[in-house]
């Protein structure tokens, strides 16, 4: 079946602008995760959804970052007043109810803030 | 606190050589899960294996094998008879089974170059 998909694959924006990144998980997966990865680093956890609710948002760096999953499927990561330091690859992953600890990743969105 | 250390930043081998990627982890939890992911140049993280803390059996999958040793808190990954297609960054990761926690704690990755 289809894997995790993310759009756009690349996003270039200017400092101070607002951006939205979309994630479409594997069909039937109840859990969804957002990470971001900077060059030469491992992924950094941002937020985890179980169904529609954020079960753990401890990784969101500040209140400019927000994520939603209104129908328990697609999720949108929203970044307000972008800063150059937000430039990274934003990764989305999903996992099933029975395999909660195994996360399957999408191709990522490369965000560049000029 | 949990931590994953991959001491090898870069490894370069010639095709058909065996190579071992090291992973050392730290956690005080008794129930936890360890993972290896592969990130090829295309960038997408590919799941390779999951091991829970109660299962210390080593595992072999084709040319890949994993050695889990709780006594040394290590979960090493060996590729036998390496191939050029194995060139990628390999990440070791850890998650603990506690409440709503599902976050993966990652090492910095080991970049493997397999040369023809």
C-alpha cells in the first residue's frame, strides 16, 4: 500500500512568513509524528498525535509552531513568523495501533527560510 | 534521560567487506525498544529492525545482522559482504514504553560509504 506522503517536497519562504506543511499517513495508522532534521543530525521529535489529539507536544520549540490533525488522518504542521533557524527537513511518520513503537517515515519537506 | 551514541561518524569500506556499525544506548527504563533506520541519499528514512528490551536474541536478515547485548547497552549492526547500494546514513534510535511517550531518541548517525 501507499506509504506516508508529505507535501510540498520543498518549500522556500522568506523570514517572517507563515508556512504549512502537510502529512498524509499510511491508511489506518492511528498515530502520527512530526520530527525535524538538520544537516548532519538525527531527527528531533516535535509532536505526536494519537487520533485527533496531541498526546505529546513536548518537542515543539516555541509557540510559533503548531500542528493539527482534525479528522485523525492528515496532519498539518504550521509555523508562524518563520526564522532562518527553522530551516530543516521536516519529517512525518505514522504507526499502527498494534505496532505503536514502529514508525514509518515519509520523504520529508525541505524548508528553507531566506 | 535517554541517550543514543553512535561513535562512528563515517565509515568507508570496499565492496564485499563486512562492516559493523556501533550503537550504545542509555536508559533507566526496563522496557524499551531499539531501532535501526537507513537514510539513503534520497533522504527517506527506511525502517530496518525493532528490538524490545526483553528479547536479546540476535537477528539475521539476509546480509544484515544485529547483536543486542543488554550487559553493555549495545545494539550493533553488521552488514556482511557490503554492496554499493548499502551506502547511506544509518541511525540507531531508542524509545521507552512509558505512558504516552512514543518519541524516538536518535543517535547522530553513521555515514557508510561502500566503494566499488
